[in-house]
């Protein structure tokens, strides 16, 4: 299992106790503020309905990233990186692309002629997932063809698939923990993210068919997420920042889990760091895509099981 030696090698070469302590303290503060003040649902999520979400999601993610990255690099004395304008320009480009994509919600006001209100709502639900991959796609291709010509792949979308079979084994090992978590009240209050009973009868499809199509769209959501975080912010930034790209990415990755159960937000720190370090080592993101999609689908199907099959939800 070469994943473990690769991960250990990364930690040995990147670890700086002062810089890592700063990142840990910052994460504790961010998690506390979000939990104590319900920050995400009080301030950020309402911007969808106010029409300002593209601005504020972008500002929020940029702020978190640079509050993590700049002191982290200062502590590690990576002054060369901090003086390099491409560090700021590239990272801002990637984060803005993500923030604008997540914040884009004007399609919520679309009217779908000939469809029922339930069918229109279902289409909008699918668009929320599909946009994460397909909105950034042309801009990332353009970036690759212009200022990132030397990059060997499309930000981690690579012909290489090193370690993918091992990632699958890791996924299988994680499944029992997800299933166990699905019996908690906090999990059941959040999952399943897709609730087929909201769309019952749409397009004359069964709830199972609606859930299956949703799952396919859901997969694209996580391809897009991996592409930005492990692909752009690690593989894409590696030539400028080196291994120091991983920790700031992991801090920002935790921030996109605000609004979800605290256990999920905390676990995202470790997941983001591990997947980021392995993406740096292998220069591809296939393993992260496998893990991310697998866990996400298991969590949603576990939520469906809890809703339909446990006595507490009957």
C-alpha cells in the first residue's frame, strides 16, 4: 500500500510545527464562530435569496484562503512565494471561479414552460449539482491553454491513475463508519440531501428513478469540488507554492462544510489534508474523486434508508 509511504513522506517534508499550529488554531476559531453564531445560516446562506451570493461566497472563500495561506507561508519563511505575484493571481483566479460557481443561483428564478412546478424544482435541484463541474470547465481549459501550458495535465485530470485501487479499499474501510454515523440525530437532520418525496410524481418517474438520476448529477458535483480543491489549489499551485499549497487548501475546504454537521466539518479537515497531500505526490485527483463520490453516495443512501426503514422516521 504505497499510499501510506507517500503520505508519510509528504508530512515529513512539509511539517513545520509553528505553521501547523497556526492552521490548527485558525480552524478552531473558524469552527467555533460558525457553530456559536450559526454563521453560515445567519450570514452566508441568505445571500442566495438576496441576489448577492456570487459576491459574498467569493469574498468569504478568498478571505479564508488568504488568512490561512499568508501567515502559514510567513511562518515557514517562504518569502519567495509571498513575493511572487502569480501566487496571488492564480489562487485568486481558482477561488473566484469556485465562489462564483457556488454563488450562482439566478437559475432559481427560471420558468420551465410545459413543466409542472415539481418538475421545474427537480431540474433546478439537478442544476445545483451539475454547475460545479460544467461552469468552471471552459475557464479551466482556457487557463491551461494560456498561462498553464507547462502543466502536464488538466489540473489533476490525468492519464495517470496511480493508487486508485488502494483508494477503493480505503473507501470500503470508511463505509461502516458512515453507516454508524447515519444512526445519529444530527446526521438524520441533514441527510439525505436529496429528498425524493419533495419531487414525487415528477416526469411520471418513481422515487427510485428520481433518486438515481439525482445520484448521477451528484457525482458531477464532487468531481467539480475535487477539481478545484485538489486539482487547482494543489496540483495547479504546486509549481509556485510547493507542498505549502496543501494546508491552506484544507482550511478553505473545511469552510465549505460550514452548515453541515460539526463532525463532517471536522472530518473534512483531515480528508482534505490527506487527499491534498496524495494529489501533490501523484499529481492526479482520481483517488480523491473515488473517495469523495463514494462517501457522498453512501451518506445520501444511508439517509434514505434511515428515512424509509427506521421506526424513528415513520
